[in-house]
């Protein structure tokens, strides 16, 4: 089908309230290592059929930013940090594919895209697919007209437009709605420089605001000189109704172009309505850099993020605390390049994905041994958001890592607050944990955040001793199990499960039975947008982490069973049995048993671990395989049990 026709259909579906596109279908942050050989990047983005742009940067060395798009010849490159004309780069992006793009063969002397080393270089790529309500690429040949209208296909008013002359030397000129509060079309910014805004809108945009179908350029040689060739990258703004066409109901936004005022104080919160995964910021009225961060390279809650600068070739560095939250981002810096008091900043933010409920459990959960003696140590085959691992031999802790806390460690079997651990890595597309040697005596469990299945929430509590505090989450459904831990101070792992209700609490770090606990959940059942915590969490100013789970058809099941003298076939709705089972008795003291198919769920004895203990791996015959879930044997002591199972 013609891409323009498909775009019209998708836009109409969104406007009518039908299912829209998802952010994971139009945007990707993808990391790769240079090999010197051709590299095929499969990131799920259809560039061949839909068009778009790929932006590549070497993270380790001071090579140029390289931008390629489907409107120009595939090997034509421009650099965000340079005013240079388009150049032909045969070793850069060599094809746009239906599932990503291809990086060409590089020599060892060129590190822009594919340096093989030694040492090998690692790279970040950001892919923007053309789609109404998100992004578009437009090219034109200049005609020296003072009021040239350029058509675009965003179907909404652009929030940002980046224009580059490709046939000659010229700066990048940027329109952004946040550059001025009332008349941004009268101002410009330069992407390849760190300088503040300039009042040259009449020379570049003809003092004309963009519309949902066109933007205007003047006869300046930088935007519309006679015979010159130009390209523009257009970013939608989620505040426009025309951009609210994504998600299951086709009524959500995935991008926002905005502005905020610096406060000079930690805790400057910028509301987006969703959690960001990619952020570009720039000081409007000051000479600071265009800074880019993303959650794949590192944008944690509680530590410095990893930054690159669009206007320079500087290598990746850690600086400036910008924390992602459920509905926006919060700046902890007390000044500098992103939070000076009484200064204005612009941004482009892209929503965290995936937005689509998973249909295959292997895309969001993995269980594997520590193998291969290489980074990463645990390799489920996807970017991990939550990783847990434990030695099978010898007494050792359960180590708990997540992407939102990045280099910090918690222990399931302990009440200790978090501590730094440099062995944890998150900037990898297939796994987590950096370990120097192969060791199959460790087992690791990897989870990916996804609607309906699993979510992670960082939040802070104030010393209010409030009866109840509502915390936003992005699970999209009612959480059926929640595990919450104080990051700042020692404290139990407070655990909610629908099988015991909102008046009781368990501790995943001990074997105690379910206890009455209005202090934990304020006797309030969570909803599809918030969960409520009680006075034990709100009586101190602390940082917390919460892990939320729910049931997804053929992916996961949160449930409960009463065990008697007979075996029970637990129907989880799976088609090939459970790969992971966590089970706990609630009416009496009982350990948290963990089974997985990697170590074996079979008839007879199965190897298990206890989440609440340092104990070595042991075995029993409490569960057996069952096609639609798992089987509880009569050898399990009679009583009430709750469980989490994953297909």
C-alpha cells in the first residue's frame, strides 16, 4: 500500500478512536558494537515502507553525529554538529529496511559508524519513523521566494522544525514552539552551535507560524536560496489534537515539544502526561549545549544520566540529574545547563515504550544461567528493565537491579537500603550484568516493562504521616501484585497480592504469614492508574521503588489457590506451561519458593530457590508441569497460597 494512503488510514483510525500506532513502531534507541563488517540493525522500525531518519553517534570517541534519511540518497550524510554540506558516506547507513537499517563495512581508521578496533567502539542510534502525529522528513529545492510554503505530512502543527541546507555550507536553523512564549516564529536557534536564540524569524520563517499542512521559509540562502537543496526534520507536539492518535484507543500522544522555566532548585518537575525515554534540551536564553539523554544509555532516577551533545562531537559523559517519572521528568540540578533560575529551556520528549500489551512471554521475561564469560552475563535477548540473580551453590544474596536505579543494588533477602554496584549494566540490547567469567552456577531472571504485564515506579514520600498517598503507575491495568522497597533506609519488602487483599501485607524478605496492615495500603485497592500507600511509607521523607505485576493472556498469571490433600491443576491460560513460578503460603509461615524451566520444571523433584533466604539450590516435588500452567502436588503442605507464574 502507498505510504501516504496508509498514513491517512491510520490518522483516520486514530481520530475515530480506533487502535493507533505505538511508540515502539516509530521510534527506537538502539546500541551496537562496531565489527568492521556489515551490521544489520533490527529495531522494529519500518523505514523502507514508511520513511524516516537515522541518527548515529560513536559514544566512546569524538566522531561526528551522522544523520541519514529516506528523502535523500541513502548514503548521504549530514552532521548536527557541523555546517558542512551533505557528503556521501559509503560506510554509513547503506540501506533502509522494513525492520531497521544496515550499517556498511568500515575500515579500522574510520570510527563514525563501525570501527572494529582495537578496542571495538560502541554506538548509539536513534531512529525516527515518519508518521502523522510524530515525525516527518521533507526536502525541497530553493526558489528564492520570500514566502515559500513547504508541505508536510504531520497532520498536526509541528512543535519543532530543524532545517539544513544540504548543497552547501550553512548552519542548522531550528524553529521550536518553546523558543518564545507568544511568537516563536520570529526567532531561530542553531542546532550546530551552543548560542542562545536569535530574532531572525523574518529571515528564516517569514514570521509565519507553521500549520498542520505547511511551514513557511523565506528567501534566505539558509532556507530557500535559488537552486539550493534543503531537508527539514519535523517533530510533532502532543499538545495538538492531531498528534493524539497513538495507543490502543488511538487517543494518546507519544511526543511533546515544550518549554520550562529554570528554578535553580532541585525538584523542578516538568509535566508531560507520560514517562519519557528520550529527551533533547537546550537553554533558550543562554549559551549552553543541545543535550540528549535516553533511558537505554542511562537516565536513572537517583543518579546522573548519560549525555551526548548534538552540537559537538564530545564523547558520552555523566552529568546533570534529570529523573524520569511516571508523568514527566524532574530536574535535580540546582543550575547549570538545564535549571538556572529565571532561565528558559526548550525540550523534545518522546514517550517510553513499549505501549502495546505483550503477546509472547519470551519478549518480556527470560531465565538463564550466567554464561559465555562476556558482557552481558545474562542474555534474555531484549533490553532488561529488571534483573534478579542468585548463586545456586554456596550461601549468597539475591541481587536486584533495575533500569530506573541503574548502578544501585538491593537484596531480596535483606532489609538493607540500596548500595552502588559497578557490575550492573543497562546499556545493552540483549541483557544485563557485567561479569568477567562464565559461571553457570548463577541463575538470572530478566523482566521488561510492558503494559498489563510489569511496571516499575520510583517515588518519594514526604514526612506527612498521611492516611494515604496515591502513586501514579503506567501498568495500564489494576496491579495484582506489588513489591515495594525503601531505597533510602533499611526496611522490609512490603508485598501486596490480590489473593490476600488490601488489608494484608506480606514481606518478600521473610517467611511470615500475611498480616493485617492498614499502614501498608491504607485498605485501598489499586486502580489502573494509581496505587495507594499507608502511613508506614508516608511518615518519612524517603525514596522508594515499586514493582507491579498483572495477568496477561498467555504471558503471566497472578493468582491464588487453597491446597488440600489432592493435587491441583492450576490453569493459567498458557499454551506451553509455566517457565517461572513464585509461590508462597499466606495463612501460616512459609517460604517464597521459586521454580523455573531453565533449571527444570518436570515430573518428580524440581530444583528450587527461596527468595527470602541465602540458601543454596535444593529440590522437592511440590510442583509439576501442566500445559496451561503448572500442577501443585499433594506433597505441598495444605493451606492458602498465592503465586506469580510466567509462560
